[in-house]
C-alpha cells in the first residue's frame, strides 16, 4: 500500500519483499478503557482523583461496559515518569535487540499509541510523547555501538494536522525532532525522522537492497489504513487480514469473535 491505496505490484521471484520483517511492539495505553486498567493503575499516581470511582469499592467505574470517565473538574493526571521512562526503554531495547538479532540493517519505527492513546483526555499526551522519544534516543545512545547489523533507524511520523499548545506544536514528529535535537544526540546509529508513512519508506529501503523492519500491522488498527491517510478502514482491514495480521491479533485469541451467536448475519 501507498498513500493512494493502490496495491504495490510484485511477483514472488522479486527479492525486495523478502527483506522486510514485521516486528511486534509492546506498548502502554492511556485511552481510558477497561483493558487499559493496569497501565492506569501502574503509571497514573493520582488515578483516584482523576477518574470516577465506586463509592462502595473505590474501584474505577466502567461506563458503557468499556470506558473510564474523568471526573468533572477533576485534576490533570500525574505520571510516575521515572517508571514510565524505565519501562519504555525496556520495550525499545528489546525491540531493537530483536531486530539486530534478525539481521535487520535499517529499523523503521512509527508512533503507535502516541496519538489518541497517549492520554490527551487526562492531560498527559505531551509528556508521554516526549518520554517515548527520550526512551528510544537513550537506548540508541547506550546500545548503538553493540549492534552487529543495525546501521540506521528511521522514524516514520506523518503529520496529520498542526495543533499548538502554549505556543508549541503538538505532534509526534515534533516531539521526536525536539528530543533528538535538544539532547544533541550522541548515538553512533544515524537517525532519520520523516513525515511519511511507514510502509512506503520500508518498501523503498527494501528495494535498495537492505534488510528492513517495520512494526507489525496487527499491533494497531490504523497502521494499515487511516494512519497512512489512504482510503480508509476497508484498505486497512483487507491488507491486515491478507497478512494474517488481524486474524491472529483480534480473532484467534478472542473466543467471543469465534462464537457465531454473537453475529447477526443478513
């Protein structure tokens, strides 16, 4: 896929597509839904003040069987930034080490989870983006010289719209640019930060003869689809399903999806 949602033509004999490796990514989610509960309890130190809780149990109230609701006029969330940074670095370190072990030469990353899932509703999204950028920057500086195969890292961070807060631009691209520039990045691995979609970059790099990685499309709705600003969910679902992406991620591990009684077929 590319921005216009047209299929990239290829035949099995072509070698470039065999140079692409899909890499799963662990993450932290602050969207405030029921499956985010451990992330909220672990990293948001004042969660009892931020979210509505049960007067009887003291636990988070769940609305519409899915969502936690911020208290009216409640305070902004406070993060355990030290713990969050430590865990983000562990995730980045594991992911990059796996790529190096798999003989990836160019790693292509993107900002999965740094949009609506970064906690904008509770006022922490700017901090989460900054810590995510800092985490991988520090890992590259600390571990870069030990990699045997990785020779470059590309961050594919499309700019969808420009939003300003306190005179500062608020998007993932800017957060990464600021982090690597203001810290005077000292890593041995060269870094490129691009306003471009992840797959277009990955394909171009593979066609140049490099072993390249990109984040697994099954790890997030939108990596194949809206995230590239192409023609929407139908493209996303079709391509992810044809790579067995969503099938594994969202179907085989979920018994409710496999139960025909949960469907009304027309």
